[in-house]
C-alpha cells in the first residue's frame, strides 16, 4: 500500500512564469544552448505562459538584429526543428538590453524595464537571472544586481540566479564566488548549473539504483570490483578554445564538476527523500569521503596527466596540443587525466573508482561502467577458453543515451562454449523520441524552484579540496609528477593503462 504521507516528497513543483535575464547574451552558450532550449520548451508546451527573455550584453544591437542572430542558429541546432510560426510567437517575448557589466546605469535601466514588464502583467513578477558571461564578470554582475535591488524577493514572488561553471579556479576562488553569490542571493535561490546533471541518463542513475531490487542489494564492495567513469572527446582546441583551455586543463575543466558529480550519484547512499537537499546531502557525504592525494608521491601513484601530440583522429591529421592556436608552446596543461579515487566508506571500502577524460581520443563518448566481481569459476574452469569477462553494467551518458548489461551465456551448439552477451536499453528506441537537451530540464527546474540537479555550495567546495591537492602537486611542488604524452587518436598514455594494471584491472573498450 502506498504511503500518502510521502506524496509531498516526490511531487514536482510546477514551473512559474518569469522574466529570464541572460547576461552574456551574445555568446555561444546563449545562441547554441539557452535560446534553443527555451524554444524547444515552448514548442512542446512546457514553457510557462508569459515568460519574457531579455538578453543583456555589451555589443550594440537592436531587438531585431538580436532576434535574427538567435533565429539563424536555432534553425541549425534546435532539437525539434524550426517551426516559423512557433518561433515568431516565441521571438515576440525576446528583447535585447545593451550595457557594460560594470555600468550601474545599465542595471537601473534593466530594473525599470523589469518593472514595466511586471506592470503589464498586473503586478510584481518572478525574475530568473542567468549569468552566462565570462567568469571574470561574475562578481561585477552579482554586485550590480544587489546594488540595483534586483536580487530582493518580494512576498509571493522570487528572484533567482543561475551561475554557469567554472565555479572558481581553485578552492579559495570558489569560496570567494560563493561569498559574493550568497551576499546577493539566498543559497536557496542560487542555482549552480552543471549540464551533465540535466542529461536523462544521469537523472536515471538514482532510479536505476533505488527503484530496482536487482541492483541495490549488489551495489557495494561485496559484489562490485571497480567503477570506471570515462569522458572521451574526439576534438582538440577548435573554435579558439585553446586560450581558455590552456588556463584550465582537463582536471579543472571536467573532473572537478561533471565527473565528480557523476561519481557522487553512483556512490551516494539512499536519500531520506527526493527533496533537493535530501539528495545533495548524500552527494556531499561522498565527496567528503574521497581519500585525499595530498602529497606529490600520492599524486604520482594515483593520477596520470598527459598531452596529445600530432596524430590522426577520424582519419584526419591533427597537430599536437602545444601547436594548437592560442596555446603556450611550452604549456604544462594536461589534455588527458586519469584519476584513481578511493572512498573511505563502509559501502565502498576497497573499491577503486577510475576517472579518465581526454581530448583528441578516438571517439566522443561519456559513460559509467560498473564492473561486478566474477563468481567462483569452479564449474567452468576446465573449459579450454575459460570464462569470459564478467558482468558489467554500462550507463551511457552520451551520445547514445541508454543502459546495457553484459552477462555470460552459452553459445548455441553441442559444445559448451561461453560468450558475453548484452541486454541493451536505449532512450530513443524505448520511448520513441530523443531525450530532451540537458538545458531544457535545468531551465524548467529553476523556474519550478527545484534545485535537485544543481550543485550546492558545499558540494563545490568539497570537490575543489580534492582537486587542489592534485593541482598543487603538479604545479607547486619541487618534484612534480611527470607529464606524459600520447599520440592523438589513441586512448591515452601507457601510464593510464599501468594505473589500472597495478590492481589487475584494465580500461573498458568503448
């Protein structure tokens, strides 16, 4: 019998109409992700009626020119295609506001415009501020919003802020950013966005674990041998990305946020409820339990970093990282990192979590693989071919979202021969449609006041504590662990294979 007392813990709030103000509105994120996401929500009838969108940026543009630029790219990237009638209706609620991010008068004019929009609605309205600018302007934007009174909540209405990554470049800068955010907006109104958590498969990790009795009893060190999280990219520094990437690197760009978030979802304990803080409380416990690699010796033993050199990807010749546009020819920035993570908890004691991420690898893919321990082989150890590799549960985050389970089966025929087979579930074929874009879910959640899929302040800071020890060993110690090299188009340096081989493991072939 269902427990009616728990109904409030699983019901989802409805998104509310608001005015969305996007800072950095002329940038690529706005054109390729945010506006198409809002448009697709409208085309599917999920966008609340009355939503207004204001693009805030420094370039001199009219409303018409701004809308035309958005429309041109929406035609190329929209998940649901481009319906001109729907777009025309959508674009009527989009306008442009020109101002420097540091200009107090620009924010005063913005406040006046927001008040005018509210007056058209018949009273005070909700406001959602999306900071999609360069990180160097985060402080200025937040301080100016507070000075203009735009971060204040009025009874019955809300003002919220979405902050794009990176959330700082190390623990001190992350703590500073959190202080600035929290003196402008309440923590409950602050949404630190990580688009990986908006992907359907990432959201499904908790359902897979806690709604299926065949998995949760096995989800521990008694049955699981190892866990691997891989994020592979088959691109380099296209689109002028070299300048940013050379200041960040794979560890800070991907591991600190995306991949540690996925790890925490895999390793967390069952939350007491499905509220935002109920889920995030358990994720923070995972991050706090990570064993710290806080000396150069521990980093050298448990972390591998590398750079790609010239090679071939997808049959095309590519240059090495140090020859890329806007990259320092003497760069010490890693484009590949493999990390062994150990969690000091009862559930996961002794189980290694291997994380790897890299540029210019053979294919684009992000997945989590759960490798179960092999059963005793006494029944089949006399077979000439032995028993093939054991059970592996694979959660594919991108590009082909889904879940597969590898098991061992007998090959049809008179002889007893074993072979691994796969049960496969794909979102696109099982539900007859492609999964929504991550930003669609995250934007609609922020309008509904649901912060479950957003990072909390303590999550961000705990992740940075782990990352900073590694960064300090690489860049501040007298005897830094070495930088390895690998040929573009291969799966990374040999040292990454050795990292797993030391425990009798090997990377899963994607």
